[in-house]
C-alpha cells in the first residue's frame, strides 16, 4: 500500500536525501516549503506554506502516514541570539497543532546531551551546552503534550556526513582545503579548535534510521539515537582524507573550543534502535568521505 509522507525542510541537506529514500520505497512525498523551485528530486510534490504562519497552513491535510519534521535553523554557529531558538520551537508547535492522527518524527540533536566522556544513551542527562541544543531540547519537551492526538517519535542524530552538505561546515571546508593543497605540500595542517571526537554518520544511514523509527508499530520507546557508536577524532577525518589522496601530513590543533557546542567528546550508543528496529549503520567514515570527495579523486 502506498503511504503518504509530509516532509518539512525538504530542500535541505538531509531533506533531499530523505525525499529520494521515500520515493525509492514507492511512497508519496509532499514537501512543505515557503517557496517553489527548491531543486527537489523529481516526483516530489510541493505545498507552498509558511510554518511560522498558521493561517497559511489552512489547506494542508491534517492526517499523514508519516510526517518528518526537518525544518528549522540547524547550524549551531548561527545561534548567537535566542531568535533561532524561538523560531525552531514556534514552527514545531504550529505544525503539531495542525496535525491529527499521524505518525510524526521530530528531529532533535545529539547536542541536547550533557557533556560526558562516555557514549550517550537516550536516558542520559540532558543539559544542552549551546542555544542550538537548547532549541532542540525545547522542541522535545512539547512532544508529550501531543501524544495521543498524534503518534510522536523523537530522533537524536549525531554528526552527519554526505554529498550535498553545507559548504561552511567543518568537514566540507576541510575537504576543499585539502583538495586545493599542492600534492607536494608536506607542511603540518593547522586546525582551529580541539581535536574533538565525534560520532560521524552517513546521511544515507540517517534517512534509513528515520524511516525505521517511523515504521515501528506501537514502539516501547519514543526517543532514539541515530548514530554509529564509532568514535572518530577530527584528526581521524583528516588522515582518512589524506590516505584517500595517497598523501601523508602531520596535523596540529589550536587546542581551544570553537563555540559553546564544541565539547571534546560526543559519541552515541545506537543500541536502542538496533534492538527495537534491527537498524544498524551501513557506511564507514571512509565510505562517507569517499562519496564527498568523489569529484576530486583520481
């Protein structure tokens, strides 16, 4: 049976991959966006509406087989004021107020967790370190209020990698820098910030996890980490790229945080989603970086 999915934030990095994954299943994707012409995959239907304005949503159907809420401010460095926090919370409330009798996936973030040197589990303490994490924590808090009228699940994804990622982010910036460096350059690579450890997950695994969460019937849990469980440092990323280029260089770090979100260790435990849905990540760090580097590899 064909299922109907509503996708907010469809024109973003994850949204485009999400739309393609749903279409491959033979299901219908309706993208909610503020304007047309967002270069969406062929076959996606678009509804032009503004989640900040409930009146503009009057023609939006209230019931869906699945709703994946990706829209919102999503770059931690852009949260220099509380404005993006209230924006993310406001559009989420407007969407949930409108919907009825639908499965809804709220996409939160690993940035809600308190700092720790252990892999984060879903029941671990929640203490966001920056406004981005705060915005995601607040959106999670509204979910129980709508449970019943809706079937709400929450995903906490860890650090994404993949084709089409925003160019100003750390790994895409690094890839451009290393691609532009002369092959004979053997000087140390100077990096700002800490040699932080992260759980990098391929966007293809992210979207498969989101669908696995929505596919669960009467789940015992409502909140799921979306991660690999693998700990990789920024230097691991650099050295993997250099290895793919057939080069070697030393890497030096400044040794101070870049932002309030830049904690030393942020790695997840994927055990709950594996146990409840049988889901595991399929792509390695090298797979992800190779896909992002493809035009520059010989």
